[in-house]
C-alpha cells in the first residue's frame, strides 16, 4: 500500500509539473499589409493568467530560418519564460526579409507585420503590458539587424532592443543573403542601402530613449561592423551595452548570448520609471 501511495504522489507531482510548465504554442496571425496568414511561436510562462499583464520579448530568427528556429535549436526557451515571467514571441521573417518593408517588393512588408500587425495581435490575444514599457525586441544575425532596425524606427512600440551577431551594416555585403532582392542592386539603388542599414538609422536615436544591448563574437564576420556601431554610438553619446567575447557566428555563441539579453530586458521590464 505504501508503495502505491508513493507512486501516486510521484504521478501527481509529475502531472502538476507538466501543467505548470511554460507553454509553447504555434499560432496563426494575419498580416493585412501582405494579405496572408503568418505563423509565430508564443511561449507563455507557467504563471500566465488573464488577471495579470506580462511583458513581451520578441525574438527574431536569422537568415534562412523561420519562426521555429529559436525553439528548434535552443532548449531553454520555456525555462527563460518561467525564470523572468515574460512572454516570448518568435515571429516569422520569411527566411530572407531582413524585416524590411521592401522598397522593391510591395508584397514583402515585414517591418509593418512585426512592429505593428503582430504586436497588435499579441496584445489582443494575450494579457500583455500594451506599451513600449512592456516590449523588447532582439534577434540573431539577420534578426540582430532586425531587432535594432525595428526598434530604432518604432520607438513608440519598443522600449528596449538588442542584437546578437547582427548584420548591423549591410553595405559591405552587396551580394550576400538576399539583401539585394529587397533593396535592389547596391550600384543602382545606393540610397536604399544607406537608408535601410542600422548604421544609417543612428540619427533617429536620442540619449536614453531606448535601452540597447549588442554583442558579437570576435571571430564573427560581422564583428568589425559591430565594433563600428559601438564606437559610433559612443560618439553620439547613446548609452548602450556592448559585449565582445570569443565566439563565431553559430549557435554555440547565441545560446549564451540570449541569456545575457534576457537578463538585460528583465531589468528593463522591472524598472519603475520606464
């Protein structure tokens, strides 16, 4: 009898843990600007309920990947949502969009989708803090570019932003990663390449208006661009965190980076004067 009682307790504990664990859902959202449904992953912490409001971290994937990339290649997403008690949203960037509203392709409007349509959908369907005080955005590689690009251009939407190994200056790479598909050939449309790079957005920043964190491995092919961005932000007196450490452009680096970013954004969310 004692053995069965202990077994029952173990089963009850296991069932309770499963019920209390953070939940990972794939949802279908709708983009009016592109007239199509777009999937996203939404991770809600174990404490989630409709009586409380939760901050949201938007986590962008890299080039060639999709909305499932973060949960497919990184095992700690649920633990992070539980640890910091925020919602994590992984949007889809259509593999190569660079999160632009493309000036060359009217069917590719991923700035509008992520920064407006998806944010509105999440705020409507979940109990969030529906203001910039409760929103942060970051990502890796193409998504690192997207995290800064979208936040710099939409400071009324996001209060904090970051980049992990981000392509923060696209101009040295005129033939890489499908960028010209969205901006045109650099030789023919140089103005697009100036206006649609993170380095071309710094005039939009005011000291202290955004909480910014950037990191990049010293062996990364984007490292020099990230150092230039760091130096330019310093020159413009824009407060930010910059982390430079050994590492390449790979998941070994990003699995650690995202932990730094989550801590950074948690501190932002917990500030009383956001």
